[in-house]
């Protein structure tokens, strides 16, 4: 008997288009000889019919192609838990922690994992300008609970901070101001199977302007990091920090740990608990470099077994 797989995608987050692209690639790649595949779309208005559809389908497993919002903050994961439907990706706790950048950085700091200094703001307090000056410009502004690096901007002074914060506040309630680190952007693809996490690949993000924004993540050229350009101890540190971050945040399945490397310093910026499988996504490029087909990799996610 075939395993029934429901691919869940859509939602109302700013990353809906990325979710649709991920779902399209997944649906093309799943082996129909092995799986009875159904696509379940969460509508933009979050209407409840999709929940009834999911209950009626009674899948053996849900393959999450969701990005941002309720699809990545633990809400859908909680629903699937209540329905007793297994799912790919991180559990409720890991999803919630990973989506909130402030709590991510708080836990990383407690675990002695380097991360750029930052400040969470929810409005313009009288002492905000002074507090930001203490962080030191330039600063990176980003939505605290946004994903896909949407809304990320480098600000050179308080005027630019206010302008960008006002833009962010329109769609998100909280804004994270982070000290800008001028270094190389990399993303570590971390895979957990049978309870053991390991780095699958380290990808080089060739972002223009040294800002890891939406364009850098989904449009710019992505390639495998040139290991020969790094000392062996640095390479070992990158992998160790990536795995420690994955474990500290209680992540599961597959995640990307985004970092900045400057000289001999490594800083964790944030994590992606449900990486996309769009054609130019980080994971898709990593799989190509490892000669692993997306079909085989999806098999490994569904079975929780090593790929390749």
C-alpha cells in the first residue's frame, strides 16, 4: 500500500509565493509509485475548509511546504499534533523559537553561541536614538518574526532606522535592530536523522551590498563554500556552531543556520526551520552539489533516514 502524503502549502504570510514554488517543486518530485500524493492549500484568508480537507484525507504524513506565519511559527504544527498527523520539519517548540529572532538570539547567547548585538523595538521611545547609538551604526533592521529575509535593510543613521521601522511596523509588530557585521554570508544546511544532527552542506551566499535580504536568499547566485579558502579549525567551528544552534533551539528534520564569517569570528544571524525547495533555494543548490535528487531527499525526510 502506498504511503499517503499531504503536501501543505500557501497561507497568508509574506512568503506565500515562496511556499507555492516549494510546493510545485515537491509535487513534481515525489515518486508516485511510492506515494499517494495530495496537495492541501491553506487559503490566504485562512478559511477553515482546508482543515476539514486534511481531516478527511487522513494522511500518513504531512510534508510541510509552508514558509512564515502560521506555517512556520508552530501553529500548524500544533494543529497536526492535535490531529495525530506526523509531519516533516521542526516540532512546535523549535518552530516557535526559530521564527522569533529575538528569542532565538537570547537562547544562542545563553548557550555561548556568538550572535551580533541587537535591540528589539516595538515603538519609538524617547531614549531609542541613544540606545541605537550605543549599538553602533550601521545597523540591520528586520521584522522580528518575519522570514525569507523580507524587509531586511541596512541603515546608516537614526533617520534611516525610523523610516525602515515604520515600514516594518505596518506588517509586523516588532522590529529587530542588529549590529551590522561586514563579512561573508553563509548558510549551513543541517539535517537530523534518527536523532542525530549533522551539517549536510555549507552554502556561500553571494549577496550584493553585503546585506542578506530576500534577493540574496532567493535570487542571487548560491554555491558551495570553497573549503580551501578557510583554515581547517574554522571549518570545524562552523560545523560545530551550526549543530549546536540546531540542538539549542530544539530543531528537527531539516533547517538552515545562517551565519556571518568575519576573519576568525563566526556569528549566527538566524535560523530557517522550514527551508524552501524552490529552484534556486539554498537546499536545492546544496542537493545539486551533493548529486542527491530532490525525489531521493524527500524520501529521506518522509522516512527520517539519511539521504544519498
